[in-house]
C-alpha cells in the first residue's frame, strides 16, 4: 500500500509558523518503529575504496544520470548487469547529499543534489539534479531549503530505494521532523538521518574521545517540543576513530521514517567501512562536488 504523502511537500514560501506546523504534521505521519524487511547484514558495505582518483563507475549502468529538477535523464534499467556474482535482490540503499552554487551574479543560488544507489556493497547508479534555492539556511527548517532539490535528485534516479540515508537529522529535531523524516514520509520510504552535529537532545553519556563502534542514546530534552522528555530519539555513534589521539567526533544517527532508533544505528554501522561517513553518503558527497564542478 502506497502511503506516500506528497501533500506534505516542503513549501519554502510558507511563513516560519506555517513551516513549523507542517513539520508537526510530518512528525505525526512518521513511523519511528521498524516497518521494513531490512537486515543490516544485507546492506553492509565491506570495502571502502579511496575516492582520491574520482568516483568508480556504477556497476550496473551508466556513470551518471543527470536531472534538472524535473527528473529528466536517460532511461536506465537498474537490473542491467545482474548476471554477475552480486545479489540482484539485495536491498537498494540510496545516499543523498548536496553541494551549493553561490555568488553567481544574476543567477540564483542553487543546490546540486546527488543520489547514489548501492546494492550488495557496490554503486549501481548515480543521479544528480541542480535546482534553485529559495530561502537561506535556518536551523530546524533545512527541509524547506533542501527538500525540493533532494526530491529532484531522487526523481532522476531509476533505482527504487529500499532505504534512504540522508546527510541531516531525522527524529533528532526540535519537532521530530528533520530532513530525513520529511523526505521519508513524502516518499513512504524507510529513511535514516546521519548528522555531523547535534541539533537538539541530550546524549546519555559524554561523547568526547570515544572508541570506534561506541554508541549512546540521544534523548529528547526541553528543546524537542513534540516528544516526552527522555524519549530515545537517536544515537551518538562513533563510526571511526584514530587509535591514539581519539580526535574524531561522533555522528548523530536518528530514524527518519519506518525505522526505529536502534535499527537506524545498526544500519549505519553496517554501511560504514573505515571512513567516518556511511558509504552511501560519502559517495553522495563526492558526487555532489563533482556535479557542482561540472555545473560551474
């Protein structure tokens, strides 16, 4: 059953109060329990290639599928190449990230959104879209600036995501409706937010100088207006660490939609393969930068 909610699409023309009301609707529509058939072992990435020499080609199809904000692009069969030793039925995990075109003279600032699809540990498709930005960044209202650009990149993707990994928060948000929650509810797709900084909430334990693999719950505090204080809304997760100096900060992982807080961090841990970021968003970050260079 399709439970997508396109009626809740982020509208940057709304007032701040209207945006916050819409986020409360998003949070009410979201499911923060497991409603999927995903197993962390089935999405795991075992090897993390260096991207110093650029992105590797997609395993099953063309290197890039470009969108313009309307889902334009070449037709592509995501099952092409399925005759190799990879599992064609493995879940498709899509990482999403963005780069920005600013100071463009008469041209408006724009987002270059990237979506990179992984299956069975390898990239099967790259897609991107360049769309204008309507409003500046406001903490807690990121989806109204970046939501439409992200949706454009997903529209340019031929593969059907089983899991979305967003560079941003999910339930760790003032109204439990971060970017990963908003996009997940709109598409009715299991989604997880992976943020580099803590927007709100309180970790159970101090996060400084933790070893690789460490995690602790992040609980709702007074800044989270839609959840009972003490509710586990995500985790601080130490995905990578230097063995001596312990200078790497943790990630803040939270469910977006149809994923529990515990499973969200298990999935992200399975997708991390030696670098701080999970592979889908690490690749999406690099792909967004490459697409930005092409757009300049």
